[in-house]
C-alpha cells in the first residue's frame, strides 16, 4: 500500500502538496472554504485514470443527485503566463466530497488514502489560520505601542517648541500608517484589508471613451501618438470581464479596493494596448475610484497625488510576477487607510 505524505505547504496556507510514497504522483491541492479542491486533470492523475473516465463518473454523481453540482463545483479564474503575457483562464474545481465519491468508484484504496490525508490537512489549516491571525494581531499591537512610545519621548524633549510639536503631530498622523504599510510590504506580512464592498467597473465602451478623450488631450500637447491606447485584440474587454468573475459563488474581487488594485495591475502588466499601458492603467485606476466616490477623502483631498500615482504605477510595471499578491495588498491597504476614506 502506498503511503501519503505532505511535502510542503505554501506561505499563505492555501496550497498543500499531496504526494504518494513512491513519489510518482504529486498534486498541488487548493484549500478554500474549509475544504479541498481538485480539477478534473488533477483527479485523473490522482486516481490514475483517463480524464474521460473521471468526467463520466462526475456526470453520474450529479445526474443521480448523489451530490448537488452547485455546492460541489466552483469556477475560478487562473492566471497563466502565455507568450510573455499573463492570461486568465476559467477552470472548474471539485470539492472533497466530489473527489471522494469519484475515488470510491475508480480506486477505493487511493480514495481512502486521500480522504485520510485531506481530513488531517484541513485540521492543520484551520489551526494555522487561527494562529496566523493571532500573530498579526500581536504584531499590530506591538507596532502601535512602539509608535506611541516614540511620540511620548519626542513630546518630553525640552527643545520641542509649540510649532515643532504641531508639526510632529501632523507627521505622525499623515505618515505613520504609510511607514507601517511599507514595513509590512518589505517583510511580506501585509494582510488583505476588509475594504468597501461593491464597486462599479466601467463597461468596455465607457473605458474606451474615457481613454479616447485622454488620448486627444495628450496628442494636443504632443505627449502621445496615434498608437496610444490602441487596443490589442479584445484584451481590455477580457480584463474587465475577469474582474467581474466569481469564485466559489462569491465575487473574485469583492471590494472597491480589490477591483482598483487589480485593474491597475492587469492593465500595466497584461499590455492590452499597443502603447501607453502604464498611463492607461493609471488613468483607469483613477477613473474607477472617481466613479465609485473614492478619489477624494472626507477632507476633499485626493487619496493619492500625482507623484504617488506615478511611483505606484512604475512599481507595478517593474515588479516580479511572484510579488503580485503582496503588491496588490499594498495598493489595497493604501486605499483603505482610514484618513483616505470618505
């Protein structure tokens, strides 16, 4: 009988590696919504059966009502690198109940082994998630204590005038959160903020019209050519469509912050235009915030100034694809700073 072992778990705890004792089968298993998920191809590899055999058994399972399809199948957009570009493909995932049902039909021994392994992994995943949240809470509390200690020390200084004191308060209030965000970014410790749910994305025609107006303005200033924002195929439509997709029955990008961050990232990195992708991405990012009432804060100030927007766009353009999730969380956190919200 083959043994089942875990060889690794990724940093965010969402992928566990399943491997048989002989090392011939190794599968990256998605952990989501307190269960495990496999694709059709992964199940075929796991049970050493042709994909058509797995597909036929799944059809019978759903047709006979053994399992409800809507509760056991989820579609998710998976980003792949093709021809030097990141392309999103929609893939079906089947949960642990479906995997076990198929396993008992085609290879009961391997099905039982996988069930035992999966149950143990889920227990570990839940415990690790609780521990990680507790660790982040402790770290945030420690950072706050350090910031308060620094303020108290500076306030006691005999050299601190009234003017300097008010300046200190302004610096602390305006920049402490930014420094903490950048520290967490450097250490890979940024958590995704809750954010504001919803967010209306422009239709392709709306986005194209706003970019056309921008193009005319830039061309009149000699700052762009006719190639600016010229679409490459249906890149823009696909990008906007991907941002509206759902995963496991929930919006893939459920908040204004999430949509804004991914919109900027995808336009800059996927190059949907012949020229001017960075400028187009920055413009659509600002336009989206404006459409959703998030461009200005409660004081009527822009949540991000021209210099900050340029720096952020260049950071996205120069970033390694492996840094995507951390960079996305950085942008979301910047937009979620309490002082930046209306």
